[in-house]
C-alpha cells in the first residue's frame, strides 16, 4: 500500500481538525491505515516545551513533517492538522514526506473574523486584547499556501462537503487503492 500525507493548514479555528477527522473516518471505511497528527496533541506530547516564536513554530512543524514522513514510508494514510503558518517551513515538511510518498496540502480557508466567532476557547478575544502575543492571524503572520493541492472554504461549505472534496482529490490522484 502506498502511504501519503494530507497536510491541513489554516488559522486556529478554521476547521482543520474537524475536516481531518471526517476525512479520516472516510479513509478508514476504505480500509486504510490512518494516522492522525493533530497540532494540539503534538504540542502536548512531541513538542512539549516549545513556545510560539517563529523558531519554535518551525521546529514543531518540522517535527510533525519528520513523523509524517515515517508514517508515509510505512504505508500509512497520514492526516496532519496544524496551523503551520510559514510557507518555507511547510515546504521543509513537504520535502521530508515526499522522500517517501505523496504530500497533499489542503488550505482550510476561513477569515480571522469567522475563526474568532467560532472560538470556544476565547483565544482570539485575548489576542485582540493583546493578552496573547504572537497569535497567528492577529499579531503574527499566516502565510497562506500559494498553490495547495486542495482549498476548502469552511465559511461557504459544510465540514462534510469539505471532507468529500479532499477525498475526491485523493481519488483523482489514485491514492485510495490497496487499503488494508
């Protein structure tokens, strides 16, 4: 079985984890060996102690890319959901994965305003008030992908529609054959 990585990038609250979870369920139904690397979970276990400086964010994304590459090498269908705000660092992650298999970048697009409205943790309110420095999309940059393989807009389509479009893109590339 050919492994691959689907890398969901977007602002906090854009719907990355939600869409990735739905895609994962669809892939598991097809018999794929699905692995999830969620940014919040990775920060708790693999990147504990890292802050939110550019250097720490880059280190976090590079660690995720390295692990995703290993999963891909072993045939896993790997779903990464991480803000990964800097284009150059996403390219480093892409290169680490592509040593072993395909990398599909999915830009989960939603405006800062829409993400702030959805924010159950209150992080955007704190960032707007200046209480959280280096908050992506507010006081720190988010470099949107220039040519992702897939763009989903979680403001104009449901999570299910977004997930279906991602799975369709994987089908178009012939990646969903040979599930376990």
